[in-house]
C-alpha cells in the first residue's frame, strides 16, 4: 500500500511530469532532427505523464498481489484518463494534442486498442520496477527540504500552466476568427452568384463570352451548390479563386450595360469586393502569429490536429514553418 503525504504525492507527480517530458522531447527531437520542447507547457513538464503515473499507482493499490489484475486496472484507468483528457482539451482549445484516427480500433480518435494494451504493460513496469527506486529516493529526502522544493515547483508549474493555458485559449480564438472570416467570404460568394444570375436575366442580349459565365453560375445555383457551404468550396484557395472569378464576371456585366440599375449593381459589387479584400487580409494577418507562447505551442506540438478547424490550423503551421525557414 502506498501511504504518502500530500507533499510526497505532489512531488511524485512533478517527478513523473519531468521524466515524461524527457522521454517525449527526446523522441520528437530525434524524429524531427531538431531540438523540440514537447508538450502543452513551456517548462520541462508534461502533466499527462504525471497524471498517468499517479493514476497507475492508485488503481494498482487493490491489486498489488496480482499482476494480471494490475495489468487490467492499468489498461482501464489510463484509457479513461486519456479519453477524458482528450475530450476536455478538444472542447476547450478546439485542437487535439494527440490523435489516433489513423489507428485501427480507435474510438473518436482519442483512444485506441493498441495504446490501451500498452498502458497495462506500462502500469506493471511502473509499479514493479520504476517506482520502487523512485520511492526510496523521495522518502530519503528530509521532510522540510522536500516541502520547500515541492512548494517552489508548485509555484513555477502553476505560473507556467497559466501562461500556457492562456496561449492555448488565444490560439483557439484565432482559429475561430479565421473560420469566421472564411464564412463571411462564402456569404460574399453566394451574394455574387445571385447578382450575376439576376443581372444576366435583366440584360437580355449579352455577349457570348459573358453568357457562358452567367449560365455556369446559374447552373450552380440550380443544383444547390451555393446553398450548402460544405459543398461550395473545399479550401481557401478555391474560395478566393471563385470569388475573384465572379468579380471579373460582374466587371464584364457592368461594362456591357449602363443605367440606374447598373449603378446600384456596381456599388454593391464594389462593397462586396472591399469586404472580400478585408476578410482575406484579416485572415492572412491572423495566420502570422506574433505571440511567443502561441508560436512555441505550435512548434512543441507538430502532430496537433483539429477536426473543426483543420484548414485554419494547417495555415498557422505553414506560416510558422515559413517564418522559421527565413530565420
């Protein structure tokens, strides 16, 4: 049975947070062939590893006389912890810091069978081999010294976590605003479609080159493509190309006919063009991160993914990569 004080439990947590950071950062650094400060926090601590280690110790307490039950308890406990942590972090930050969607027998991408089975073996390794010498080391430290060290670590880690949490929230807000800019551009495209179709009907006799452009738009409207945002465009590149093409069509329409209706038509087209330009520039500006903590969070989590904001996150990563290459 593990009988520790609160201070000792805290110190074990911080110790395994640090060990997890060492292992994870070393692995990612070797994989990326450059030094990488891995994890959610900026300091050398990975809370998921510390939480996992403490969880393994706690769930194994009733089964210390049975390796098989310790294995099963570790599988269940660690899987629940990983799933809950993944769901909560995605709900808060709109991104996934790990994703098993490409693995077999995964559940919502947060957990998978292979990892679950591995947690059981890690629990046995932790309780039977790793924690024994660590426990001896910690218990040998004088109580007052351990208390001071633990309290100092608590203050440092709390400050680090607060800054990292704020950076993650700010990063989430940027993704949301980038998506909002895209949605506004999609609404602009839909309005341009309607304007072209209506103007085409009002003009009657028009040039053959213009007729083909107008008919294409009208076919899209008839098929319902412009009414469903998930089918209208796939990427920002396609969206910008589509809008600029429609603006050119409107320019041709405006040049082919004059009158009071066309003046109103031109004014609205100009307003839509200005809104499009503003939103495109705003989205591009937001992709160029200036905050150190936000940029470091992207660098520290190269495998970070997002289900809802996939394109926006990739745009941030690409902008950061280009900036690094310039340095």
